[in-house]
């Protein structure tokens, strides 16, 4: 934190439901790494989080907007059970979108509390960071941490897949960003290299863009004169491109460019690793449904069945918008986009936040949502509000003010 700023906060009440919610939410990077070996771990933590959310709302009341969201979630669960019973390709599909909606609502309602928690639980957050970074660092030296996913070999650590590892890395990067901003210890900046390497040594190009955006957020909030952000951003992007070219993930780009010639794929199909083919097929099939299903969706099994029949593989959409359009319809997609707009508007309406940075945060979400998936990767979804929080926190400190619950005073 800046030396010329004193931060006064209300003390965190010990043992509160909100405390326990935060304890559990911050565990997900570690639990996600261990779930390969302890299968039900993440499922148990997710269930525990839902129970804590329920108890929290039961104890504190439900705001009108969140009340309608909870009603919608309940109806979607009933709708899915009516259509598909209790047999699903992926059980978590029932809960990914509901979790995101509840989590964003909780975060908006308790953003000041989350900031208090982060500031008063340094040791707990540090412990999470030490455990996760320690596991990843050790795994660098194990040959089993490098596997082929598709045509290229990449680093997966103990996560089993580069997509899960990269989502964790983005979450850990957010926590390290906050810790460095708050305490100005170089160890946090050095530690940023580990989640960065996870992505640079992986096989997913989508998270390269997410990583670039994360670094731009880090640079922005730590600049003394943010008016120079644009030229610094240009230099940063140039340096990032050089790093990518020099890193193992550059093989992914080489493989992609060779697909057009070796497999006869068109450039778009090659660039999207074939996803554009089933995207077009899925969208066309979705709009062949009845008006009711176009509006309210087909449930969470339908798209898997569709792609299995056509492509002999129960494929995910690998795209938030198509997956939600299929599962929850136009109405559900509208709810999802509204929730994204709601949380970004809440955190980024503060004066002094660069429009370029706002665009960077939009790209961080949208690129992941479009080319991979955002809401189905818990750690990626969990991380996003933390980036928004630290940006708003920085803006409040620079303006020398805050809201009614956060008081900042300059030293005399």
C-alpha cells in the first residue's frame, strides 16, 4: 500500500459465515491441483460453498436482484431434472452457471468485506500461495508433468490437463497481484513467474491472452503515473510477443499454421483447432428447436448428445455463449451477460480508471469465454472479481477517498 495512505477498516468478525466462504473460495487453487488424486475434493468444496451461501442468505436476507436470480436457478435445476433425470455427461454442468451467478452476487454485496478479509488474512493467503507455487515448482522436475494434449506436448504439473492448470494459474496470479500491491514485497513479484510459466509452457493459446491482460493489470495498478499506461502497454505487448515466441507454447502456433496444409483445413478452422466446425453446426441446430427451447434452452445434456451423434464425441461447445444458449436458451444467455455487465459496472464505474484498462479486463473475460470457456472453469471464474477488486482499490487510493465503508486518509 502507498506510504502516504492510512487504511482504516472494520475488524473482520471471527467465525462469520462470510469468513468461512472466503476460506473455502481461496482454497480452490490447491484443491483443484489435488483433485486428480482426491477425486471428490472439489465437489465437496463446491457443495460446502453452496451450503454456506444458502446459510448466508438465510441469515442476512436476499436483495431483490439476487432473489430473482435464486428463483431462476431453482427453476433451471427443476427444468433439467424434468428433462434429463439424474444422468448427466458432466454432473457439474448443473452447477457451473448457478455458482457463477451466486458468487458474483455475493462478491458485489460484500466487496468491501472481501477487501477487509484479504488485508487481515495475509498469512492464510500466503499459505495458499506457498503451497500452490511449491507444488508447481516441484512438478517442473517430473517428466510426468509434461504430456501431449492434441499434437503438442505441454506442462500440466499435477493438474492432469493444461486447461485446469492455466485456470488455477490465473487465480494465483490475481492473489499475488493483490499481495504485491498491498505489501510491496519483491517475493510476490518473483512468484508471478510461476503461474506465468504454467501458461507459457502449456498448450492453450487462449490463456496467453488472459495472461497478457493479467500482466497489464499488474503494471497499471503499480505505475506511479498511469497516464503513461498506453505507451507502456505497447512496449509490454511487444515484450510479451517476444517471450511467447521464445517459449514452448510457440510450437502450438507452428502446429496450427501447418494444419491448413497438412489436413486441408481452412485458416479459421485451423486457428480454432476445429471448433469453428462444430460451432456452426451447433448454432444451426439450436435454432432449429421449438421457440420455447430457443428461449429457455434444452438442458445441460442436449449439446453433448448432439455433438456425439454428429462428431462421434460428446463435445463441449468450448464457447460460453453457445453452451449457455444451448443449455439455458436466449433467456439464460441474457442472464449470464447481465451478470458480467453487473459486476464490471459495479467495480469499474469509479473515476480515474483508464478506459484502456477497462477494455483489457473485458478482453480478459471475453477471449476466454469465446475460445475456451470461462464459467465452467472454477478458478478462472473465481479469479475475475479479484482483478476487478484490486483495480477499484487502486483507483480509490489514488483519488484519496472511498465509499462509506472504506475510509482513506492522507497523512498530514
